[in-house]
């Protein structure tokens, strides 16, 4: 009796079908992991907001009409409730019902102040309604009530008159110039200074700033700005101009992350924020290749939202979920990309590039 095995063709077909099934399964698992990361970010945010709301609600529910002594020693009585729009104090008031589960000898009344400091809602309280002279308040930030506030990390004024170093006026992220002409006329809308002229793909003209933790925002908000002047559009079929870039869409065959500003073959500004989970992008309305100076600002304004401002006109976009974290070991490029792919070199002038995060 002869037993017939599988032919080579049958084995190849079976392996092909199995590979397709594995590919489909991998895609489903990968999407599930991304959805879980997005859900975890959203849940953490909701938990922070609920915790903050509970604290605020308890304070205002226990508000009392008890005046307070002025802690500066003037002897005056302060109103039970007051606010002052001239400073960062939103409201200050007295409240009852201060929980005391440990049975410590102290009053059940408390003096509470809410302030808005550096983009965060801060709750402060004193240990009594009538605190001692110049007594300090105990404070805590309500994490769920934080406004998007960025802080300048790096600014390149591009005012050098010689050399190949682009000095960072706000930090330590100096850049190196390659085939860039310095000491060119600057944007007249800025303080008197100079600019750089980028000479395009023939010389691979670019400014390279080494990778640094301060240039990788992670999940924080960012704002990048740049001033450009050009007349020559990218050559048809050659791509676009990478006027500012940190990261890449794909690195070693795997999904990468990046933030970038480009000038399209149509002359329009384009900004893309690509995180570990998703991507959000915007395209400006007008052709900027008119020989005038233009200001382009791109910002990440939330976990899945962004804005693009061109000469004062702002567009916004919102992803349905978080785009995740943005971080890359690649350098920060201006004027063209030298890694991982050498491409998209700009021809024109650039002035005053800045990067902020927070």
C-alpha cells in the first residue's frame, strides 16, 4: 500500500495561505495594541479630570460666609469670598467641613484659594481661616485642569555673518551648516538681523542639529515656527521641500514618528505630526512662492489635535483619538533631510526658526 504525501506545490500554497492569515492576524493585533494605548491615555485624562472636579465641587459645596483676617498684618477683615482679575488669583474663600479622620486638634474651617499658574489650576489652603502673620499656604496642582502652555526650548536667529555653526540663542542645541550661505538679508518683520540662504539638492544644503532629549516632545504639546522667502518651487517629480523635520515616517521598515514642516510642489505649507498611534496633518491655503517673507507656525495643541498658522491665518485639525508619542533619535533638520533618506532640499531663504514644548 502506497501513502501519498503532499506535493511541493501544495506545501507552497499552504504556506502562502498561512502567511496571509498571519499577516491579517498581526495587523489586527497591532491595531488592538494601538487602540489600547490610546484608550489608556484617554482613561488617565478622564480620571485626572474627575479627581479635580471632585475636589472643586467639595470646596464650593462647603463654602461659608466666615470672613478672614488679612495675613499681611493690617488688621483688616477679608471678605468671605473674593476674586481679583488683576492677578493670578481666581477666587479665595472660606469653607467648612474640613475632614479630620485622624482627630487632630484643628478647626473644621479652612481658607482656600484657587490660582492659575503657568497653565495649571492650583489649589492652595491655609491651616486655619485666620492664619498666622505671613503664613504660607500649602498648594497642589489639579492635574486634570492643565492648559496647554509651551516653553521655548531652542531659537536659531540665523544672524551669523560667517562660519558653519548655527547658534541656539535659547538653549544648547547648536546646529551645523552644510552648503548654506550666511549673512543674507533677513525678514524685515523681525528685529534687525540676517538670514540663511539654502542652495538646494545639488549641494545637499541643510542645517543639522544633533538629536537631544529636549527636541523630542513625547506626548507634550509643541510649537515650531519658521520664516521663509522663496520663488522656486520643487522640481516636478522630485518631492517637496523639507524646511523643518525631526524624525521619519518609516525607520528600518518599522513605523517611525516625526514632526515636520514642508513646502509642497504647489507652494503650500504642510505640517504633519506622526505619533506612535496615529497621524494628524494640515495644508495651508496659498502658494507662498512669491518672493515675499512668510511666517509658518505649526503646533500640537492636544493629544490628537493641531493647528497650522500661515501669515496669521490659522487652520485646525483633530484626530478621533490620541496620536501617541513623538520621539526619534534622528537629528533635527532645517532646509533638507540628510537621514535616513537624503532628500527634499530647499532653495530659498530662512530666518528665525524656533521650537517650543511643554
